[in-house]
C-alpha cells in the first residue's frame, strides 16, 4: 500500500470501529426496542456491521474471500427479511400489535 | 395299536379345544356330547392297548413310545414319551373309564347350567393332564400333568365362582397343593442332582447301585412324599379336599375321589424302586397314612353335608392307600385306588343324584326317606356303602383287607389304627345311608312332589359303577379265598412295574382270621349306625349342640383354625409388612420421590420462561458474551 499524504487518514481500524459501533447499536436496539419492526431493522444493522467487518478484514488479508462471503450474507439477509416481514404482517393481523412484550403466549 | 398311545392324551385335548372354542356357540348339549365322546374314545384306545399288552409275555409288557424331545439340558433329557406298562395302564383305564362315565353323567347333572360348555372343556383338559401324569415316562412330564390336574381342579372347584365359598375353596386347594408341589419339585431337583436323569427307566437303573437307607435317598423320597401328601390329601396337607366339595358333584367324583387325589399314590408306586431303599420314609408314610385314615374317619362321623362326609371318607381311604404303600404293598395300594375309584365315584354320583333331585340341598338333616323316591340311586348307593364298609365279596373288602393284612405284617400297632378306622368307616357310611334314605322325609313340603329319579343318562353310569363296585374286587382275590383259582390278578399284573416290598410274617391261618376280624369290625360299625339312625330314627343334632370331644371333632379338630393362625395370619401379616414398608414406603417412595424432585425443579424453572422475546434475547446475548469471555480467558 502506498504511503499516504493525508493527515486524517481513514484506516482499517476505523472501519472495524465503525463496524463495532454499528453492531452495538443493532444489539442494543434488538434488546431494548419493543416494536418488532424496529427489532428487525436492528438485526439488519447488525448484519451489515458484520458485512463491513468482513470486507475490511478481506482487504486487510489481501484476498477476496470476505467479499464473496458478504454476497452470501446479503442474499440470506434478503431472504430473511422477506420471510420476517411476512411473518410480521401475519402477526399483526392475528394480534393487532407488533409490540413483542405483548406477545408472550409462551409464558411458563 | 400301541404306537397310537398318543391318541389317549390327544383325544381329550382335542375335546378340550373343540368344546372350549365352539361350546358357547353350539350350546350345552353339543359340548356335553363332544366331551363325553372324546373321553370315551380315549377309553376305547386304552382298552385296545390293554388287550394287546395282555397278549404279550410279562417281560415285554413295558413299552416306551417317544413322541419328541421336549427339554434337553446337559445330560438331562426329558422327552414327551409315554410309558406303557401294567401300572400306567391300570391307572389309565381307571381314569378314562370312570372319567367317561362321569362325563356322560355330567350331561344330565349339568343340564340347564349356562356355564356347562366351560365345564366340559375343563373336564376334558383334566383328562388330558391326568393321562399325561399317568402315562409320562419321566418325572418332568409327570410334573406337567401334575400341575395340569391341579389347575383343572382349581378351575372346577371354583366353577360356581359367583359364590365366595367356591372361589375361596379353589384358592385354598391351589395354595395347599402348591406347598406339596414345592416338595415334589425339590425332590425332582435332588433326583437330577443325584442321578442326573428324570427318566423312570434310567432312574431305576441308576438307583439299583445305591444301598438301602442312604441319606440322599431319604431326603429325595421325603420331599416327593410331601408332594404326594399335598395331592393326595394326607396329614398335614389334607385340608383342601373337604373344601373342594364346593365344585359340581361330578367333579368331586372324578377329580376329588377317583383320579386326581390318587395320583400321589401313583407317584409312590411309580417310584417304588426308590422308596424301598428308604425304609424310614416308608415308615413315615405308613404312620401318616394310618393317622389320616383315622382322623378323617372320625371327622366324617359328625359331618352333616352329604358331600363333606364323602370327602372325609375319601381322605380316610387315601390314608389306607398310603398306609399300604408305606408297608411296602404298593400294588395293594393301587388295587385300592381302583376299587375306591369305582365305589367312591359311585357314592359321589349317587350323592349328586340326590342333590340334583333335591335342587341342590346337601344337608342330610333335610333329607330322609328318599329310598322310595329315588330307587335306582338308593340301590346303587347301598352297593357303594357296602363296598366301602368292607362287606365280604364287595370290592372294597378285598382291597382294604389286602392293605390291612400287609400292614398287620408290617406293624401291628399301625394295623390297630387301621382296624379302628374300619369300624368308624362302616359307622359313618351307614349313618349317611340311613339318614339320607330312611326315616321320615324332612325336606320342605312343596319340594316333595317335585322329587323324581334322575334321568337315564345319570342312572346308567350309576348302575355300571355299581356293577364294578360289586365285582371289581375279584381282580385281586387273596389266594386264601381263591375259589376260582383266578389268582390275585392285579398284583400279578403289576408286579413287574411295582417294587412290592411287603413282608409276610404270618401264615395263611392268620390271614383268614384277620379277614374275620375285618368283617366283624365292619358289622360292628354297621350295628351302631343301625341302632342309632335306623332303629331310633335318630337324626344328627343341630350344629351348636355338641360338647366336649364331639365338639372338637365336629369342628374338625380346629385344624383349619390352627392353620389360620399359624400360617395364614402370619403370612398375611408378613405380606402386610412387605406391602406397607417395602412396596408403599420404599419402592413407591423412591419412584414418587424422583418424580416429585423433578417436578419441583421444573416448578422453579418455569418462571424463567416469561414468553417475552426480550428476555430470551438477553439470555442469548448474555450467553454469547459469557461464552466469548470464557474463550478469551482460556485461550488468550
């Protein structure tokens, strides 16, 4: 990699830190928010945080396995959001709510 | 014909299967006739084989027909094989012959009973088992039959299972027999252990090398005798037989008088080669037989149930047989088995005819004056009574006298007990006869005109048995009285297959005078009964009016009560301890305790299942984090 002249250089560390921040935001969202749709969004954020980390490490290792893996993650995420969203719609029809705290029929 | 010996057992088995499976469909008449025909066919086969055997010379009369291997374990090989020899044939003839007559009789007696297909099926199953017992050529096959007859006895005693008495009597018979069977089994184990074979012929060869009085033979024969005492109702295991009268009367005649109860004696005769090597056990058998004969006879004098009198009389007569066997006169014992089968079956069937006519009334105090109403029954019953009392020329005279004569030679004190029992026998039989058939009628008036003689299907067997009871004794004429020079046919016929061991210490003069004594004893018993119950028209007193010795005898020496306290109660209490402590407390406690602990754990854990998605996710995240931390700490 050529020597850079910029003072504020964006290095791989930044990407990884960003990825960690995104992942933590996602995790916090999943754990804290009650709206199922938001939880869903947060999961997507977590996935994309992972994607970012994968691409970063792939570049760091100077090979493209990580990028390939990201495509798979994206495809799976797409499928997952299709199924997840349709589940949410059905859930809403049944329970008239998407608040996960109110959906506790499995209570022991 | 001999190779078809398997037909003898298979025919009743086929009858059992057919009546058992189709009896309920085709009804009572079908079952009765089927069962009787199969039984009669077995008799015909037996008779034909008997004729063929008679045609052979003495040495070749023992034939063993092996059907197939049954139990092969090491050197012990028990095959399903039938042994034809004079001893087994005599028994088989009695079983099938008397058995068939009783089958036919039962058609009349059981008429109108809704359960009679079941009855006939059991009866045929009994024949099958009994013939296996008799014909089996090894101890295990004999034991199979032994258990089979025990089962059928239990089933048929409890035939009127709606009444508690019958159910209890069945259980009592089964359990008391179990005690005896336990002894029999130990005896068989000891035989296998000592001689390594269960086959009678091999056993006989193996025993030949042992000297008389060996300890192991003492124990073997003693344990086998316990088995015989259980089946043949000897002291102390006789208590089941009187109760067994709760079954239908033909069953009492067939199983509890003529055949099954004599199988104990048959076993002794079959293993006589073993018993003659154990003189101590022979003495025990002789004493126990004499005591049984005496005590059962005394109990018989105060019984008021017509069948109970006959039951105690059977126990007493079985005592005579064992007394004879103990004295070494096995063939005399078998002779008494044969004649006893004739006259006791006759007496029971006669009693059945009376009970049938009186609509199941069994108390002789409520009978009386029946000789005009039931002429055939009365006449045949009289013949049976004369035979059992030991009237000269009747069958019972010859066989009982033979036994008493052999016992006289063996031990004069035991003979004394037997002789006294003979008086008592004559007394209680004539008491029964007079009270039942003479005097005023004592039954309820409205039943009087309904009483009529039993149908021909019942009276014909009575007549045939009466003829046999009358002339059966000529099979075994003592040589002192042998006017026809026929000889003691049964003893001569049996002597190859039974190891008779009787000593003769006294001469013919003593034998003849002893016969005179026997006759006088019988007459004495008759006269007492005649005076009390005919001349004075006495009828037995009401149940509670006995005092002193009579009370003790009336209550059967309180033997049942003693057994109740000594054995039944203690076993009951022991079972209670097992139930309360071992079963309920320990076993159930462990099982239920395990379940309770798991349930309580689950009860505690279920509160962690909130159903709230967030909680699950927090758990999951927490789990992942702690796992990651763990990995980090371990590997970095």
